[in-house]
């Protein structure tokens, strides 16, 4: 039997459901995502750092989790909310269940709540801070904790994401910068945008996978104009 979990919003709204993933407490800005698929990409998208994501589609986890469909090497969401988490995923590519994946990465989630009512509440009242917990089940104290969650405005979440990168990742960023400088023969003035490009490429594994396909895509007639034209303009 799953453990009871509560979601409390800063405006006092409480949702009661069952624990999903890790036990404990998750704090962040509660937002919703309307995608019908792609929950693994959403979990591993660095842009969700600091946020608790609500999936509006009612059944999540039906094709499991794998090592290929990720945006980065780890999940970045603070917490995860679904109507129903599939316990028996059906896909030849699936390796583990959503519940096992979240538990492995220490992500606290909740399922079995009315996500439609939650989504309408967020739509009408705006994204707000919230807390998911399997530990504190007193609604009043939980709402107080939600109101104490720092807002995203003014927080340096990019730095928080970057500080979690290991030495190998930073070495890869440096390598990508050097390659771009050599390929486009750009001056040092282009270093700042190149850092941004390289960081994006390395942090997002999907972008990195696309970069490896560039020769094949060029052979099919595709052109990559934005970066090339920018480098030419900077070099002039």
C-alpha cells in the first residue's frame, strides 16, 4: 500500500493523494504541462529547475523510462504530480517504471489527485509556490511551509544547474568552444556566445545527438545558417 502524500499551495489549497517516487518533501513553484507524451524529456529538462510539474494528461508512465529519451543526464524537476502513474508500462524500450525512476533520483511525487482541478486552479490563480510531502500531514503547517518557499524571481537557477556539472562535462564544454572557434575562425569577441552555445549543447543530450548528425543532414541538403551567419558577421 502506497503512503499518503499531500500537496499544499501557498494560497491554502490542499490536495491529498498517494506517494510517487521518493519519500520526503519537495518544494518549488507549481506549474502545469499539457503534453500527452514526453514526460521523460520534461523530467530531465533543465528549464524546470526549481519547479514542481503537474502533468495534465491523466495517465503518465505508460511506456516506462529508458536511457535514450532524456534531455540531460538527470531529472531537474523539484517534484512531479500526475493523476495516475502507470505501474505496468508497455514498451520494448522501457527499462524501469516512472515510480522506480523517481525513487532512484530522489524526486518526491504525488499521484491520485484531481489534476484537472489543480490545473484549472493554477490557470485561474497563476503559478504559485507549493510543497509535496509524505512526512507532514497537517494542512495548516504545510500551507505555512508552502508560503515560505522562495520565489523563482531573482534566483540564479543557471548557476545552480552549472555547479552540479562534473569536470568531464566542463572539459566537453571547453572542447566544443575550441572546435567552434577553429571551424568558424571567429575572434575572441565571440567567446561569450560560444560559451552559451557550447553549454547548451553539452547540457542537453538531445542537442548533442543532433550535432553528431550534422554531416548526414548536410548530405541530405539541410543547411545550418544561424550559427554560420552569426560567426561570419562577428569575424568581419
